[in-house]
C-alpha cells in the first residue's frame, strides 16, 4: 500500500525535472519494513483508508525525514501536516534536537510546506558529513541539484 501512495504522490510531479528520478527509484518494500521495525515509519488514516506515511532515519545525531507522501485523494486536508508534527514530537521525545531533510525548492508542497512548519534552508557550508553524503547520492541518482534543498529545524 505504501508504494502505491508513493507512486500516486509522484504523479503530481509529472512534467517536473525530478519526476523521472522519483519514478526510477521507488522505495523498496524492505526499506519500509526496516523503518517500521525501527519505529521510524508513521502512517495516517483518513476515511478508513491508509492515506499517507512518513519514513525517517537517523543521520548522525539528527532525525532525518527521508520520505513523506500523502495520497492525492486525501490531499489538502492537513494530513501531511499532522503526520509531520507527530513524527517531530516523537523525534524530540527520543532525544533528537534537530530534524533534517532534503526537498524540492520549487514545489509548493515541498520546501514552502516545510518552511511553514519551522524548517529553514540549511546552507551547504554547514552540512554535516551525513548530509553531504545524502546530497552526493541524490546528485548521483540524477536529481536536478539546482532544485534540491537541504532544510533543518531545531526541535524545542
């Protein structure tokens, strides 16, 4: 079910320079399972249907949001915002002091959405070694890096 939500959410990027990269590298089911076992996968239900998920990991000492998708049929209902806020609460309760992620700078439901939740651009000169590795991997995968942005949020 989660791969289907990921694919449906990816359809919203049709025509965007990053669309082909996302389509060519869907999240493997095993990665969802591993995240679930580590307590780093949250799901949200709407109208008795699985509507979205947030998968995270740890990058150095940081809580790393790896992927978040909401099915378009459940979009614009605040589900992604609720999912993000819940995951950030869990991250803080687990002792993390910062959340980090990479996203698209030019897509309204990406960087502007995260900015509305207190994330700010993380300048490249300040990246951790782990974030440098993440961004290098994204470049190697073919992402249009001029549109990729690292963001961070201090967890109070």
